[in-house]
């Protein structure tokens, strides 16, 4: 898995800083580095993942077909992906720009209840 910094924009541009040294890590070392930061790093948009590892991670979740998750799916997949990735490369160079849209479904007050329910589903799956 390749992880990298990204620009996150809204009204002004800023760089997401994880304070992780650029380099190669095994999954345990990388997890320890992430746990030391104050910023969870489960977003998929700052990673490049081999398709077979992604599919194995998804299958590890053993989700029921009727469960539909639109929120927090990144957090759900992050841990299986990290477990399955023997080598994780981290680049401090920003390779992606994520624009935060204040009008998106994730920031819409009308969608708040649905978002909360989906976060509860994700937490329950992670607990199991």
C-alpha cells in the first residue's frame, strides 16, 4: 500500500500533516505511527492499494448484502487493508487535493440522522 499527504481545501488551502517520516514500514510499524498522530488516516483518497488486497480486505468484513454504507466506509476498510499490507510506503509529498464541499451530503443537516445510523453500523461491524 502506498500512502501520501494530500491538500485539503475549503476556504483556504492547507496540507494535511501526519508527522510521519517518509519511508517504508511494515503494517505494525505503520499502525504505531498512525496511533501516535491526532489525525486518523483511514481515508481511501490518500492511498494506492492493490486491487487483490482491497478485495480481500472487503471480504474480511463479511458484510450482509442488505447492508448499504455510504458513510465511514473508509474507516471500515482501513484496518483490514493495513493488516493485509505487508509493506506500506509513506510519502510526505501531497499527491492529491481533497475539496471539502460544505453542501455535500456529509455536511447536510437533513442527512445527519442517516449518517449517524451508518456510523453506528460501521462501529458495530468493527466491534464484531
